C-alpha cells in the first residue's frame, strides 16, 4: 500500500478564490475526539480491475482534511498543480507549474480520506471529495481516477472546481465521475474574460456549460468581483442572463477580490498585475448580490441560491 499523506512532505494548503477557506484541520478534530475518527469504510485493497486507476500518480499541491466552502458539507479537498490560466488576481501562482506539486498516487489519497469518511457523510447536507487546483482538468486522467475511487471505495459525493477550459477528451474522462462542478467564470464578455485570464476565452466556458447541461450535472457559478473589471451593471446583467439560462445551475457565489495572495507573486519574483486596485466595498457586493437575486427571480430562477461572501 502506498505511504500515507502524513508521511509526505507537503506545502502549505492553497487558499484560492475558487477554494479559499479552511475551517479546521481534521487532524485537530481527531485529537479532540480520539475515539470518533475510525471510518466504517476500509481503505481499498486493489484487485486486478482497480490496479490501473488506484496506481495513477499525479502532482498534488496540498490537501485540506475538512474544507467547508468547496461544495456541500465537509469536504476532503485536494489541490492539484497545473493551470493554463494566468488570472490577474490568482492567489496561488505557485500552482501554475504542474511540477511544483508533490507526486502522489490515488491509492494514497483514498487511504487518507477513508479514515475520516464519517465526518463527510454526516455533515450538514452531506459531504465528499472536491478536486481543485490549479485546474484539475490539466491532470484529467489523475482527477478522474481520484473521483472514480472516491465513488467506488468510499461512496462519497464528488466535485471538481475548474475554469471549464479543457478538451472534449478531458471532459469525457472526468465528468462521468462528477456529481457537482464549481465553475469559476472570470468575466461575462470575451474582452473581459481574456483580460482577466490573459490566456483564455469565454466561448469554451459556454461550451462547457452546455456539456454539463447535456449530462444533467449540477453546477455552481463562482464569480470574483474585481473593481473596474467585473463589477459594472452590464457585467452583472450578463451574468444573470448566462446563469438563468442554464437549467442545471443551482447556486451563484460572489467572491470579493482581495490581495491575500500577493506575497506569493513577490516570492516568485513576478510582478503583481493589480497593484493599487482596491477590493470592493461591502456595500457594492451587497448591491450586486441583490441585483443578481432580483434578476434571477425575474427570469423564473428565484430558487437559485446567491451568496455574497460578506453576509
């Protein structure tokens, strides 16, 4: 059996706009409740059919044992290395290069998660495993193997957090094992999207949404409010139209821009591109959230949850 994660040298957890909060490390929780951490699910023992996907190896930037905002309930959160976008506000530029991560097998990750499945299964609204990054579609075979193992061996809800920018082959590989997608929409028109990501266009995102709809996969929209880039009335109106048109969208999360990751740019000796750009005010975020709720209701989608990140 592969070595456990506790035996691996791991960097500090990533805290991104797309997966940016950590309530409490599960190791701390276990220390407080030493008799409650044993899973009812045994770690998998590979058979011939399992051997290929359990032995898949990829680059892992970091993990969190008890994440709370990257899908419903408590989550085992895996940040993979590798991302093709170069977003202006990226909080983790150290995840861009795939080889900045630690090599790890699917077997190792599932073994680690298997110790704590009761904390995921019995959390509010249920929990599971979320694969984030970077962007998990960069390592799509590894991502698919993680999700497949989580379902088969741990019977957990699965989620990926992504820009949606990938090949059809990557979608076909990952999405059959995906219950929920957290889709980061970087801009609501082509010009803004390219300005923010510096490498990508909006059209592929729209195609990805259609792919999710065709497969009847639920998705949440995650949208960074960046003053001067994504916060105009026109931006908000386009976001409402894009989201209200998708039948499998169930939630919109606003993420206020901040500079908590700026020091990582400096440590990499890369110029921070948003120097001097202020974060949005609480009042402006609440106003935008209110407009989105009103717009979704007017379009017959009032049941879609809208969160502001400041309430």
